C-alpha cells in the first residue's frame, strides 16, 4: 500500500452531448465522494474558451467545492498567473480562506491561452513567456498573501499555501522562492516507463535534485516539497482501465493535430475509430503519461514513481466519459493509499457522532 496521500485535480471536462453546467456540478459531486474516500485535496483548473473544459474560473468553482465539503483541502491547479493581477488573485483566495479556514490552497502556473484568439481575448497576444516576470508576479502574490506588500490585500489574517505548477525553469523559480512544486507531464513520462537508467529519466531526476539542492527555505516552507500529478485510471482489470483512458487520449490527439481540444467522447465510439499516423503518435504519447491498470498494477507503478521522485503526495488528474466508471476508478485508487484509508475511516466515524 502507498504511504503517501492522494488528491484529485478535476478540470471540469465536458462530454459530448452534455451541457457545460453538468461538468461543473460533476466536479462538486466528485469532490464530495473524494472527501468520503479520504483524499487530501480536490483542485480545479483554469482554461479559457476550450470546448472540452468548463472550468474557467477556479476561485468561483473552488468556492462551490468548499461549500459542499467539510474536510478536503480545495484549491487551484492552477491559476494562470500571467492572466491576472497578483493582488486580485490574493484577494480572491484570501476571501475563500476567510470563509473556509485551513482548507484553501493556491496552485499557480504560467501557461498562455490555448489559441491565438484566446490569447487576444486575454490581452496576452504577443507576450512571450518570461521567467523573470513570472518570478516577480509570484513574489508579489506571496507578499500580498502574507501582508508585507506595499498595499494591503483584504481580507487579512488568512492562511493560503502557495504552490507552483512547474517543469523546467519553473522548478528553479520555485526553489529560489522557497515554494512547493507540483510536477507532471513530460517530466514524469520517462520515469513512468521505468527508464531510470536512460537519458530522459536521468534529466528528470536531475531537475528534481536541482530543485531540492537550490531550495531556499521560507518562513512557511522550511524544506522542499514535491507533489506529482498525472492521469491515473483504475478498473478491476487492465483492459477496462485502458479503455477508460481512450477519451482523454483522443481529445489530446485532436488538440495536437487539429488545434481544438474537444469534449470527451464515449469509449464505445472511440474503440472503432482508426487514427491517422499523426493521431497514432499522439495517442501513444498520451499513453506514456497515463497510468492505467488493475489496482495491484497501478500500485506498483505509483510506488516506483514515488520512490524515484521522493514525492510526498500523488495527485490524479484523470477524467473519462463514463462518470460511474470514473467514480469506481477514484474509489479503487483511494484504496491503495494508507493515509486515504485512515482518513476515510476517521471521516466516517466523525459523521456517525
């Protein structure tokens, strides 16, 4: 059994033929179930004008999840800081923390809008990714949260942990500012392939080692902290679990080949779809960053990943079209974590008293 906590990042994925509102209420219902399962966090994301994602306002959606739960930590994975004034972000999440003390996280990233029209609508067109600007914005955000900025963000007296969604240069920024990191995607892919001896895996491990070596302790965070985030889908047999990954993999393949990230389609439709050569390559790439299987197989892969990275928490970012199958996957995943099992028992006992 895994000895680290488990959490969820729910991007509010839309499904073909369903209204966007159902994706949002689905996030809230999934968070309620996650709380009963003993998971530590339920995070939401920020994506703008993406047909396949209804989650565009993380502070608003996090507020709905907080109101529907009692124990989960709830936060963003993440707020895309270049799209916002740091003061406004601080005020939004401080407000959530004032209403729900001790339960709010603020994960931030720096991704631009998905397409040129979206970047124009966000007034980000022509603005290049800038490590220095992101670091300055992060520092501004932190000072607003801790009350040391030139202007005082309200409400004051709240406790909002700040985490960085990071790969590559973002790890260095987080180390210099003494912040925890959430890593995923390409950084983890070679480690999931158990290629601990190959060059890509060695580079990934070196990047994490550099983060820990260069980490500057801060008053809130005295030591480096790594969470790993990846798609994880569990079923009672490996074939069923692999099927659950098809909708997300196909959506990613369409995004890479056609420039549009679509709603999730039914597995029954996708099983019979023949990919083009380009689509096949992207489907295979999606498979390399997704963990699927029966519980014992998933446990082995995650244990190996945790051991390799030194991660202190695993965050599942998975989704699939069938909501009932997703609920089963979440329950099976939670059963693999000793901290989750203990938390579920404690929460159930508290509910009976």
